[in-house]
C-alpha cells in the first residue's frame, strides 16, 4: 500500500507534468522574491510554482500567512489546497526557505506574495430596505433631494463593485411621464423637468419608486442586483409671489419699513432684488431672511407703481428657481395744490353775444391721483375788474370751469377787457388763477380779394421747395388785429397733391404762396388754383362768404430733365456667406420721370464680390463671400438714364451675410515666452485661450482640446477649463533643458465641425529669481565682441581723419587772413 502523503505528492507530480508546469523559467525557477496573482474561487490543489535550489539544499520550508491553504513539497512545488476568498484575505504574505539535510536554512527565506484577484461573487445590497423623503413642488430639476445607497463586497477597483442605480417603477405613472430621475452613479434622486412643472400635492400628495442597483456597471447580463422601495411626499411650494403691496406716499414713519416677504423652500438661500426698469433711485432692499423693505419715503407723483423681482440663489450663485414679481402701488395723499393752466388765461367774446353763451373753459390741474377726492377741483369767481357796467357779468360752472355770460351782452365801448380772479380748490388747497376776457368786434364783414384773377404763372418743375411764387391780398373791414379781421387763405381747388401752401402776414394780411412739395411736369403740367379767404372767427348770423372772397391763378409747370428715381434710399438683402457663385443676392428698382431707359451699375464694390444686371437691377455674387471680411457689405448702386443728359442717381445696397462655420479655431494670441523652471520639482501646467473668427452663439464658443499626436501623450496632458480656455500640463519631471513644440488639436463643435492644429512652444530653462535665464550667445544679426571692437576702432579712426582735415583747413585759412592783413597795412596811409 502507498502512503497517503506520497500518493498526494504523486498526484501533484502527475498534474505538474501533464499541465506543462515543468517548463523552465515560466512555472519553475530559482528561489527569489515573487508575486503570484490568483483568482478567488478556483478549484483546490492548483500548482503555483516549482522552486529549485542548489546543493546542499534538499528540501523547502513555507511560513507566513498560509491559513492552512498554501503548501510546499520537499522538491519546492508550491500549491494551494482549497479555493481562495478575496473578501476573507486579499493578500497572503508567505516566506519560502531552502533547507539542507539537517534542517538548516541555506537559502532564503524570500518573500512570496499571493494576490487574490476578485471575481464577481457578491451581490450589491441597499443599506435600507425602504427609503423615505420629501420634495417641494416646482423644485429645481436635477437637484437631488434624496440619496439611496448600496454596498458591494467585491473589489471596488474592479467593475465587480461598480454600481448602477436605476428607477424601475414610478407609482402613480401619469401619462407615461417620469417625474423623477436618479443619478446612475451616486444614487441621487431628483425631479425631471416635467416633474418640476407638474408635481402638485393637491393632485397626488405621494409617490412610490422601486429603485434597482446592479453591479458590473449594469452592463453585463450576469450582473447581480438588488431593489429597494422609496416613498416620496410632495409638499407645497412656498416660493410664491406675495400679494401686491400698497404704500402711502411721503410716509413719515422711520425707514426702512418691512412691506412684504418671500421664502425659499429650504434654509440657506441667498436673496436679492432685481430692478429691471433701472431707475436711478431704487428704494427697496431685501435681507437674507427674505424680508423686503422700503428704504425711503415714496412720492406717487414721481412714480405711482414699482415692479421688481426677488431672486433666490444657492451658495454657488445659481438661481434656485424663477424670479418672483413684486408689485408695489403708491397710494396718493393730497399733497399737491391745484395749478393754473398759465399765468393768465385769455378768452375772447364777441359783443352782442346772447346770455348763457360759452366764453371758454378754464382747466386747472392737480398732480394728485386722478379721479379721486385729492384731485377733484371746484371753481368760483372771486373778483371781476372793472365792474362796468355792473359786477357779476360772468358765471363759472362749479365743476367744469366753463365761463358764461351771466347778466347781459357786452359792448366794446363799455370796456374792451375784463380781468377775473378765479379760485380753484381741492379738498385741502386753494389756488387763485387770473383770467383775461377780451371783448371783440362782431365778425360782420367778409374778406374781399383786391382782384379775382392773378393770371398765369410759369415755373420750372425743379423750382426749389420753400420758394415764394406769388403774393395775394384781401382786406377785411372788421376791427384790425382781431379774429374777425384776420384772414386765412385756403387752396380749395387745383392742388389735390398739396404742393402749394399760403402763409399769411399777421400785420398786412398778405398771403404768400409757397411751394411745399416738388412740382411735377409729368403729373400736373397745368393747374387751375382757386383760393378762399376766411376769418378764424365765425361770421355773424345772416352774413356769408361770396365770390369776393375767392380768387384764382393758373400754374404752368415746364419740363426739366430729371435724374432717375430709386424706389427706396437703401436696399437690403440677407444671404448665407457660403452661397454659390452666380447666386442672385438681391435687386434694386428705379424709374426715370421722363420714361427713359435706365442702366444700372455698382460703385464701391471694393472686394469684387458682386455684379449687377445693367437692365433689370438684379444683383449676383461673382466671388466667394466672407462674413468675417466685412458684414454687412455695403456698395452703391448707380442708375443712369440712357440717352438724354445721362443723369444718374445713387442708392445704397446693404448685403448682410449669415455666418457658416468656415473658420477653424486658433490661438487667441501669440504665446511666446512660456517656460518651466529646470529641473522641475513637480509636474506643472499653464493656461492658454482659443478663439475663431466665426459668429458665436449667445452661449459663446465651446471648443474641445486634445493633443494632436499620440507621441505627446506620455509627456503632456490637455484638459478643458471652459469653452475657450484649456490647461496644458506635464505628466512627469524628466524633461531636458530645451524648447518643446506641443501640437494641440482644437475642435469648435460647429456644423460642420472644424478643427485646427496649433503649436505651443514651451521651454524648460534654468530660472533666476523666477525668470527664465538663457546664456547669451551669438545670434544672427548681432556682432560678436571682436566685430564690435573692430567697428569701434574704425569709427574712431574716421573721426580722427575728419578732425585732422578740418584742423589743416582752418590753419590754411588763418595764414591767408594774415597775408591779406599785411598787404592791407602796407597801402594804408599813416595818420598825422
């Protein structure tokens, strides 16, 4: 019979030989420190490694965290006897030593590490079988109000413990719309946009959710799962606009005064007020409790109502919900006296007017609120001057202010003018207003023209507007300088277009006929004009205007060759900047008053983008358009008559170009002088900015950034900061002291997306006081020291030569002057 221990060794030996573990170097080798990864849950009696030792070693010894699982045979065969469990121990630290025949250690011990690799053998479990929470209606969507949590005993560094949360059931489910959502990674439960709008505690005060959690990130059919129940109570939203507030104006109470309040659903909100009307004086404030105050007295006459908004934000400055409208009405008090319409109100009344006739209405004003007792006015006559032929000649209606004749008709010979003092009162104030009443002669005479026919008048159609072309005269026998004798001239026939007008001289009643609109031979070559002379005051009963108040003349307009006329001063069109060459982009229209043909042309097409059909006025593109080069693109269109005097006129054509994504991103500026100090002590980073020339949306650009070459990824990393900025970081510190060119790909995410590759030069250099120090060396265009010395010596030599020449020349000139002086002294006579 074979002993059991030898039988076990024999079995291992057979397994060792048949599985190929005897291969040298892969599954066997000398005694040295080693690490072996082994998956948990595998079948027992698995061979790990065959250690070999040199004589005098004859056997091996295993110590450490064997847990009676790991064994070693005398010949160095290391194996384990039952399945491993990572959750019980993830690492076994063992030691193996080689012994001689006497049991003494001759080699080792060496550390042997067994790393137990995880398998998905644990299901995730929720920390609670049931969760409860509450949410207010109209809460911000996406903001979690409750978290569910689950755990998994598997290795958190592997997908085995990567948890994925999901809402399985929502009860009730209304119109098949989910009101709740869950963050698949964090388990945070929040409202959807529909839930933020539709949740109403009056309709459904509570909801129940069934939430599941899966391991393996929820991506495997073999993942384990667990479920839990979530009960949610819907509470009323207290973020509501308060009722409109009424404030009495000019309050004398100490300010500030609390007038209303707002409250966010949860504590910690930050409140502010927004005045969208942008008044210079905004007399309201809000504290961080949500109480709203008026900070100073209000004046209804300055502003009778205020509308502004209360905003609640979180600690990050993000709005928690929509703003609330705050309305404040300023209540009136009687703080304004009545005001007279003018220092003196003047009225006229004809003599012989009948009793009760209306003279006019005195209308005073009050700045207090209309249609209230504070602005309700009454009128009364306090005094009449003079009191001829008697007092009380006039009456004023108490509430309307209408003046009437009270006792008798007036005669101008009694007095031509009366002055009244009228008291205008509201319930607290009284104001005295002055009224002047002029007695005027009755209008019983009509205006009479000095002649009824002013003959023919011939004018060119280009006569200037504003020109006086004729003077007409009528007279009136009524009292001068009154409404009865003032004459107004009207054109009643022959000028339906209103091209002429008549201004009356107030001193002479002469009518000056002027041109108000351009004359036009083509539409009115001959016009028979009829005038009527009238008084502003009505005629007395029984007197009417007759043929003496009418006159006429004939206006003859002669033709003048006029330039073509465009239908509008500026023509506008809008096209996309990528339209094909030859596309019609607009058209202009014009006509010639004389009916001549017109030829169109363009002026100021500096970029050569357009052409115009000379006959039809249609405008086409003849070259690629570019919004970034100029927008809108403005040119002038010239219309020239064909034949005649070739007169022309000019109009504007404005072409607005709609943007297309045709410009790749680029660096916002030239980045030079970027450096890191060498040697770097830690990875560093720098920030750069990108832009492009296309029109940006209201949200601004949204660039993405990446390294342009895979070869750069071992040394550099690019991370996005926002839509325009990114950070370039180093991955290690083993850089040489030199310049590196880092190529970066920038994508604009447009339609279609465009990308550009830009280069950032980054230098690793020695730093002195935080600045990059570069040793001076010879650079192109800069002389060396030897060259500089040579240039200096040459310059000094040239200067010396120039000074020498100048000195010699001066010496010669001085000698010449001495000779001339000597000669002059020889011929000069001696003085006696």
